[in-house]
């Protein structure tokens, strides 16, 4: 056996577990979902489960999911970009420490963090106790879409901050100085240099906030109190309470299609944006 | 009046003094070069001029007006950065137009200027090219074009040729001289390359450890170095301990050389500088002292030889080759011997440049 063929055999051997994982963890489940989604309980082919998205409460849930995911993505972006700029120029101790502080919550299970907000926002929760003692009007957002958006923003903000911060610190300092040198003020440097050059970070940040926000059911369950029904909640209920796996799978397929469409739109905007932002 | 004046500029980073009471005047339409080893403060001087650093003390005057605290984007000068710093998300035309768009010039004006600037740097037709598709030399010329279209009063150049290969560097040197003459802009150039400095400059400022060591025309700097640091930094040289016996007579390595310097006093220790090309090699007994050739390397136009004589290894250059082991004599005409005072204090002590 030659050395190269041994090498490639070795490589194949090492890639084995990964291939097995892809097969069992991604491809097979996708096939199962597709099978359930396109069949009825008796196993006959049908597109009813897909078309079920058109029913009123399903379409509403999907619409609400898209809306809330969009709002929380925009809020995250508006918070994360300035934060990234501040972190980039931060002279407070070591740069790594400031970033660490912002990433720290990410290491905690997000269900715990969401539950914390539940306790904070409750009608008799900590925030309201404080507000009451100060004689201020009470905050009544628990079990509303606003609470769900708050939960999404809180849970997913680090996923927006990190890629944007990474993109920003990679920008060559000389480029910023060159822009100033050529007469640009702070705003122009931001518009013409910092934002265009951090587009890849912005795009991956948007992806990492938008997709989990669109598909979440835990945040809406905990902070929506059953009153904010997202598409994720409906799918979850079909698999658990309703035990209609076919319908759940069908709706999942529809949601996947929406995610793919959204990602394609973002990519398209990204490329056009890079060309037109100049 | 000087166009730009640096007055008593001091600057330190993390407690380390980089510039100490630095003073410099730059005249209109001058090609002035700050030359020195890395860490001598030359780049810091440039950055203070560009507005990217604020001096701890001292003032920057532009036509007599204090611009020390003026933001970089408000200064009437432009910088060509060491690593070009072209905007990678813009094409060449957009890069060049960047400053012009900000100053609100009309579309026709901008287009004309782009054409003119590209022609000036010999890159006509490159408008639509991407930055990535250009070689280092081309990128550097675009960086220069981007700076000069704004018609700055002063162009600051921070080791702009440092990343280029030798041939390209030499070509660019001549192009920079041509540009400067065509544009009539004052050039302030920073480099550690003495050849670059001597080729292009009207005036060279040799710096070391935050101080100006010598300021003058390239000829003055080369032919009459004021101290051992300058002599060592500019070109090759033999720097030898000597004793000034009396006016016009210096004793080096036990032999007496006639020279043209006066006023050093009697029996005064001095530094003596003799350029290798000024050493006359002859038959034994014909020169001032005899020695043996210990090495001989052909380096292009001439041979570079080491000659052991009087306990000193002399560096000599000659178009005639003397093989290793040959007994020769060496001599120097009096006007080619440069006598310098020994440094008086630690501050003046020139650092070793053996690396």
C-alpha cells in the first residue's frame, strides 16, 4: 500500500463518524419529515398537510412568527452594531474582557434565561414590585407579543453582537484613517467604510437571530403564556398534544421553505447591498 | 515663511519618549525626507502632522496657524499609507473619487480628475478594476493618485515603497520625483532606506531616538556627516578613532594623514570617517600605510574589499580587483577625510547600527 492511499484511507476512516452523524442526524430525519409531511395517517400520498398552512390560525401564526422574528432581528441589529463599535474602540481594560461580559449569558441555558424574564415580568414579579414601591405605573407586558420580542432579543442578542464585532475588529485601521485623511467625518466613515466592510458579519448576525426567532416555541410558551401562538407552538402541539405527526411535519416543511426564502432574500440583499452601498 | 512648522513637539507612548522637543520647518514645494532606523520617531512625526496623533507638548503650525488639535479630515494635507489602505469594497475610480465626492465636486470634475490622476500614475483605463486585481506597485500608485486628486498643500508619504521589490522601487522613486515637479506639492517622505532618501529629496532629515541628527541636502548628508551615527547610517563608511595632532593633521591607526579640517585643537581625540570609495589602493610603500587584502567580493560596478592595515579592517571599493592575500598600500586624499567631534554626552552617543 502506498503512503498516499493509506493517507486517504485514514482520512476516510476519520471522517466516518462525521458522515454517520450527517446521515443519522440530518438526512434521515429530513427524509422522515418529508415522508410524514406528504402522507396521511394511513400512509397514502397527500398535500393536505402542506396546504394546511392556508387555514386561518396557521397562516396567522406564521405571519405573527415572521413579524416578531423580523422585529427582534431589527432590534438586535440596532443594538448590536453600536455595541460592536463601542467594544471595538473600548479602552476599558482588556478588549477580551468586555466581549466576555457580553458573551457570558450565552453560556447559560436559554430556557433558564427566559424563565428569569418570566419571573421578572410577572404581574407580581420583581419589576412590578419595584415599580409599585416607587409609585410608578405597573408594567403589564407578560403574555403579550412585546414580552416575546423582549425574550427573543435578550436570548439572541449575543449571536448578533459576536459576528458584527468580529467583522468590525478585522477592518484595517489604516482604512479608517485613510477615510478621515480624505476628509470624511465620523458619520461618513461609518457609512462608507465601517458598515459596508462589516456586511458579512451583519448578514451572519441576521441569520443567527432571525432563524431561531422564527422557529422558537419555548420563548413564546414561557413569555406568551399560551396567548401568543407562533408557528413553532402549533407544530410542537401537533407533535405532542395533537399527536398529528403528519400535520406537524407538513407545517415544518412549509416553515423550512420560508426560512430558505428569507435566507435567499438576505443573501441577495447582501450582494446588491455591497454593490450599491458605494 | 515656512509652510509647516513643528515647534517643540514631544510625544511618548507608554512612558517611552519617542519625540523630544522636536523642531522642524518645511518650506513650500520642498521634497523633504525623514530618514532613520525604526523607532527613531519619524512615523510619529508624520502621524502628528496628519492629525492621527496628538503631541504631548508642542505645536503644529500651518502657515503660522496652530493646527495641533485640528481633526485629520480638516487638514489641508493627504497621506499615502505604508500599506496603501485602498478601500477593498470600491473599484479604482471610486477609491480615487472618495475625497472629491466628500468635498462636493461635480460629477464632470471628478471624472476629469480621475482620468488625469490615472494618467499621471501611468494607469490609464484602470477605472473599473477592483483593488484585488492590482499588483503592489499598482496599488501604491493608486494610493498616490487618490491622495493627489484632492490637491493637498502637502503630501505625507509613510514608507510608501517599502513593500515593493527593488526594480519597482527604483522606478517609483523617479515617478515620485516627476510627480512632485509636475504638481508643485510639498512632499514629506518617511523612510528608513538611505538610498531612497538620497535619490529623491531636496532636504534630508536624519533622525535617531527622537532627535534630529543632521539636516541638509543629500550631498551634505553624504559627504559631510556631522556625527558617527549619520556617517554609519548613510552609505558604507570606515569610522575610526583618531587623534587630531594639530590643524590639518590627523593620526589614524598609528599613521599620520594630512587632512583639511581645522580648529579641533591639539592632540584631540576625534571620530574619522572615510568612505570606502575614497580609499586609494596602490603598490606597497606608495600610500600612507601598507596592509593585506583579507576579503574581496564583486558587488556589481566595483569590488568590495577588506584591507587589514594598522590594526584596522578598512572597507575599500575599487573597480580593480586585488586578490585576497595581496600586499597593498592605502591612501586617502586630504579632502576625503571627514573629521568629527567625539560625542560629548550619552544623548549624543549614536547607537550601534551593526544589525
